[in-house]
């Protein structure tokens, strides 16, 4: 299983609409990807490692798929539409990482 993490770095003054991201953008991603998206999670950054420090990422999602190929087959045909939705919730540029899930919940 793989996890695709899309992370939005904290930047003072940047715009990020968590409600839109959670309620509209991520359901759009799941709908378009279908079975290639096994499930996803959405995180809202609260704080950094030291008291009073801002979070490293203001928001992020993690999309779980069986394989990189499965993710690409599900996301690729809809990439233009999904990426075009980003300005509806943020002016930040996302950082993406694909990871192999080594340990997960049973």
C-alpha cells in the first residue's frame, strides 16, 4: 500500500479554507479517483514542535492506494480538474510525497 501526502506549508498571511478542503475538494478527489483511492485523511496543522511555534503545514491530506500505478491511473485522467480546484481553497503551493506504508492499523 502507498500513501500520497499533499502538504501545504504554513506561510503567514496565506489563505487556506479548511472547510472547503474537507467538504468539497477531497470528496471531489475521492469521487474522481474511485476505487483507486482506498481512503483518505485530512489534517489541520495546529502547532509546531516548540511552544508558540506555528505548524510546519497548515493543512494536508493523505490518499491511500494499492500502488503508485493505481494512484496514477485514478488521478491522472482527472488531474487537470482536481488541480484547477486548488485556488478555491488556498493560495499556497502544495508539497507532495509518495510513501510506502510500512506499518498501519490492522
